[in-house]
C-alpha cells in the first residue's frame, strides 16, 4: 500500500509540474497579447490547461507515465543501457557506449551519458564529443586497485590506442575508472594480456582550441605502456582551462604528460587534489615543449611513486613551466643521489612548494626562485633584495655640470632639477623638463650592473607625469634584443614603472627611456626574480645609522711589479678601505700615484687608509696625491695616511698619523 501511495504521489508531482508550467505560460501570454483579442487568447490557454488537469493518468503504470513525459519534455540524461551496453567484462561494449555518446553529441538525447555499474570491455577508443559528459557510478571501494564492488563503472580497454579521447570543448569524464585491461575474457581470450595501450585518457587539440574539459573522481589504472593522462596540442592547436579534480593515476610509464609542438600551446589548466602513485614509472609528471606549455597549476597533488626511472617531475623547454602548490613528494625506493624533480636549465619561472620527503630537486634555483621546498636534502633560493643602484636617493646633484653621482644622463638637452623627498624619506625627487628634445633621454647607472649568480633582474622607478608614455623601463633581454616595460599612463600620479625578465649577461644594459616631462624618485634594481623594493636602498644611497660596530674591509697593498714604474702603485679595488702596506722587506720606497688607470680607480667619495708597519716609505705630494701643506708623508713604525678620491686619478689627504 505504501509503494502504491508513493507511486501515486510521484505521478501527482509530475502532472502538477506540467500543469503549473502551462499555467505560467498562460499568465505570461495574457500579459503580452493585445487588448482586442485578450479574452479569446486567455480562453484558449485555459482550455489547454483544463485538458492537462483532466487527464486520467492516475491509474496508468509509472513506466507509461514516464515514457509519456519523456516525449513531452527533453531528458537531461542519456542512458547507455538504452543503447545495449552489458558491462559483464565479456561483451564488447565499445560500440554501444560510443553510440550513446554520439547521440548525446547530436542533441538527440541529454548531454550527460550515464554509464551503469559494470565492467565495460572496449577494443576501440571511446571518443567524447564536444559538450558531452560520460558519468559512471564511481570506481569501487579501493583507491589502490580496481575493485569491482560498490556499484563502480570501469571502462576496460583492450587495444593499442588511447582508451578515451577528448577532442572538443566542455566535455569530460566523472565517477568512473579507466583500465588497461590485462585479462583474458569472453571474446578477447589470449589477446589482452599481450597488448599495451598507448595511454589512458587523451585530451588533444589538433588545429583548434579545446577549452574547459574536465575530469572528476576518475581512476586511471595500469597504463604501463604509455601515459595515464595526456594533455596534448599539435598543428596550431591549444588546450586551455581544463579542470582536473581528484584524479588518481596509478601504475603507468608516465602519469601525466603535458606537451605542445612548436606551433601550439597547453596552458592555464588546473589540477586539484588527486595523486600519482604505484610502480613502473619513468615520469610522474612530464611537461615539455617546444611550444608554450606553461601556467599549468597544481594544488594539493600527491606524487608518491616508489621510484621513477627519470624523475617524479621533469620539466623541459624555454617556454615550459609548472606552478605546483602544497605538493607532497615521496620516493622511498629512489637512491639518494638521484633527484626526485628535474627542471631543465632551459626552463624558468617554475613554482614548487610543499613537502619533499626523499632525495632532492635539481634546478637552476636562480632561474626558478619560486621553488621553495626545504628539506634535509635540498633547499630553494631567494635572492637578496638589495638595491644595486648606487645613489638611489639622488643625492649630490651638481647642477652647473649636470652631474648626478652614480648616474649617467645620456642624449639630452633636458633640464633637471632636484626637489625634497616626496614618497620616501631621504629619497630626493628629480624633475625632468623634456623641452621637446625629439628623442629618448636615457637615465641609467654609470656602472655596469651584473651578477653572474643571477639570471633574472627586477628594476624600476617611481614616476609622476601628465604626459602619456613619458617614461618606460628598458633592458637588453637574454636573447640580445631590447625589451621595455609598460609606459606611464599620464594620469599625473605616481606610478611604479618597472619590469622583471632574464637579462643579457654578456652585455647587460638597463635604463629608463624618457620622452616627456616627468618626475622620478626611488629607483631600484635587484637581481633575481623578486618583487621590486623601492625605498630600500643601500647605505651609500641615503645614509644610515648604526648601533653596533661598523667594520671596514681590509686588504694588502703590494709594491708595483718589476715591469711597472716603481712609483705607480695599484691597490686592490673592491676589497676594502684599509690597506696594510707590505714593503716585501724593503720599506725605503716611493709612492707617487695610486690607481691612476681608469679601470683601477675607486668611486667618488671612497676613503682609504694606508697603514705602514715600517719606517722609511715616502708618499710624494704631487698633482695626483695632494697632501696637506704640500708636505710629503714619510712613514714611521705603525703610522697611517688617510686619503679620499673624487673618482679621478687624484687623491686628497684627509688625515695622517706619523
């Protein structure tokens, strides 16, 4: 009785929903028809509603009612069972599954194909049409192997191609398993165990863009002859915006492969959760070009195979990288000398963080500062955020001679003025009146800035201008070409104009290109791929206060070589400010010049102290060493002479102790 009551209730709900739909249509139509025929139209719609309400469907079987409703209202689903699938691991269900998918793809039935419980053998690839979803009943109770229970749905492939192919947008799989079938069953006795598939699921774009594909709650198992899951683009194709959630890849030659030929791209695809585990792996994740294969993001993925012949993660290609957040890496059987992750030197901009359980990561960390995994085996690197621009505070402006210490002002008749700090304390503002010069005015460091240990550079300057495009940052890229940043918008406000890129180490070149009136402050240049740090200058830029001991570097000054003049001394540059003068056993020597060659000169404002342990050495007063009261300095035991330079070959006495 309860079953009959429930059936009647379901029928009532169906008929009521139809009645309400027709009633709403009647009311809506009545609101829009003209006043002249309003009554007639309403009467017609009312008769149609009465016919629906008076239908004697209450005693009809539920199956009859369902069939009748299916004719009246489109179904949201296509049922593979209606196309003859068996699912007994004996019959070849491939043609029936494909027929159901093709029907859904041609809008003959609903866009979601429901696969019932069972093991569905197929000797042909299952091709998912655009806009179609193949949905099963889960993949059983085991996360480590196919366990044929709990109402799971398994596509069991017996062939040499890929088991499932997705070649169109907005299509995908969910709640099922895909298995490279290794058993003898039914029509396939003696065949399947000897056949290895090329792969499990292939999402491929050939000559077109395939977007927004998806896999959810899918188990891809035992594809030891190829890739479990592949995203591939060829012949000017592109795979983008795919969403892969909770996908398990177990026992394969390659777990996940991302690849693009030189004309194509695979980028901006997202992987959430899931795991790659088991054995027989060469690669867990393999991302490769030569086309653009970048900005593919992974969140919370576990990569925990016992071992991998090459690497758990292998990334190669100058336009290939991965973004991996909160990843767990484990490889309990991998030898400690073999890396778990390999980032080829051609790849840069990779981001990897999480738990590194075994061995280490092999990568150029300076090209990949986003690799932040830390363990007992390896660590990532962060560049020191030190401003390499000397005098970033624009101090010491010599207006009459148009000289700004630390800076070169090239190709300009523009007028410069220096104002008090605005954005940052102690950082002056320079104002440039372009005067319709007609070309680019270049502002750049007067030193060649280069750090062999870093491949990236980040630099820029704060600028204020009412002239659109008045300033941009420019540099020589690693390829040798000049690249530039976005210019100032001309909104009259402060904007940071800067860029970050690989730089040319053979001919480093960084400058600000100015083509309009502009104010500038707080320039910054740091090596490594790190955010810009305007206002955080070196001590030489804006001064400093210290509460501890200030220690100067010390070095040794030796007499000139026998091939040189005995009076022209060269102190080691960039090694210190205090020099212990070693006379090599003969203190009776003369010093007439210090570092006279342009390459050997110290920067303007450098103060040095010469310390003499023996008596008898004479420092000669001359045009190159200007001594107090024009008097030579003659050393005594434990004496010293302090000098300062203006950046030329001439030194000036500060003090002496003799």
